[in-house]
């Protein structure tokens, strides 16, 4: 490991690989508090999926000598750690693949900027319709695609998911991700990450949550079968991740960890109430200022009108 001039080990640069609809937006707020918001390098898949975009991303990573952390929607195949002249470590969140894809569909329904939003609404696509449409192409086995070695700018690559991609995704997960974090065990995963990286208490408020979506139990059998068939590699990868996660917990003193978990959840509920109160106060203050500004504008118009009327009467005399 590279060392600083004071003979202290250089802290690895954290690269947060954000797989969509796995709780990453909430986690980004935690990272900002842990490492600061200055010099954060962010990448998005849409900007790096060609040779020029990938080249710029790798060049930016090489130039980011004082970067706090790197985040964004980009695959492991970009190999950013090979472009950075300092130790690197990765974090990502994984989620039950069926739940992830259902959540993605409902996110599309309520998010007009998404490219698939208009056609899904126009054609009144059900989840099954969406899964069988061209708009869902390439979103199957998304976790495997993100974690495998397939470069986003590979022109001659076969993007159909394969056993080889699954094997490289599993190998990368085991090699580059010291902690396996699961959305279904969010609090437990946070405490594992906190212990490994030495963070302060990672309190949070959930963000970008997909509301009002039906539970998995209400899903029609044929639709569930399609989801399972489409995501067979992700299901295997997730099972492997769950095994590693269980191993992480199994290595701990569970009684002590469970006490710590209960305390964390109690503190986080309080933190959530405080943050919610702060947000409500800001919204009310903003509404008050808007109302006050409208009143002042109205008052100014009234005064101007009265002044013109008085001057008109005086001039008429």
C-alpha cells in the first residue's frame, strides 16, 4: 500500500458503484457526510458508453488527485481503479433482482424525464408488457452487467448476459468489495460498512423511494416467471452475495451486534424526525417568503395605482 510522507497508510479512495434502484441515492448522502462534498467525481452511464466518453472518464479519474470519493451509475468494466495512482476500494448495494426490476418499472411510471416514461404511458404498458418491450432490453441482469468486466465502450462486445459475465461479476464482488451491502438489510449493511471504513454513525433519511407499488405477492404468476427467466444470472449473483453477507454477520458477536443495531435504529428514528421537522420548517419558510414577496409586489402595484390616480386628479384641477 502506498504511504504518505508521515509514514501513515494512505486511505483508499472509495469508488461507489451505484446500481439503479438499490438504495444508492440514500447512501450517497451518507458518503457526503463521511468524506465531504468537495472534489467529488461523478460519472453517469449515458456519458461513458462510447470510446470517447470512457476515455474522458478514465482521464478525469487519473487527474483527480484530491478526490474525496467517486460515485455514479457506471460499470465495473470501466476499471477506474486502474487509472488512479492511489489505493482504491469499491462499495455497491445489491438487491433482490425481482424487486429491483419491479421498482424500476414503477420509477419509470412516475418519472417523466425517463426515456421510457412516455411510451409506457402512451401504450398503457403493464409490467409484463414493459418486460417484453424493447424499452426493457438490457435492463435484465443489471447487477451482473454492472459488476462484470465488460467495458462500457467495447464496440465488438456481445452485450447478452452470459455465464462468463456472471463469473467475472462474482469474482469482482469478492476481490474489490470488502463489504457486501444488501438493500434488504440496509441498517445491518451500514453498520458493517461503518466498522470497515471507520465512519461516524451513518444516520440517514430514505430518499428517492418508489411509493405505492404493489407487493411482490400480488404479482401474476406469468409475470413473475418472466422476471425470473430474465434475471437468472442476477438471481445467482444475489444468492452468492447473500452467502457472503451471512458470513460477515456470522463472524461477529451477534448479541453485541444486535444491541448495536437496536441502538442505531432508535437513534436513526430520532434523526429522521429531526430532519423531517427541519425540512418542513424550510418548506414553510420558503412559502412564507414567497407569499411575502407576492404581497409586497401587490402592495407596490396598489401604491403605484393610487399615486397615478391622485396625480391625475391634481393635474385635472
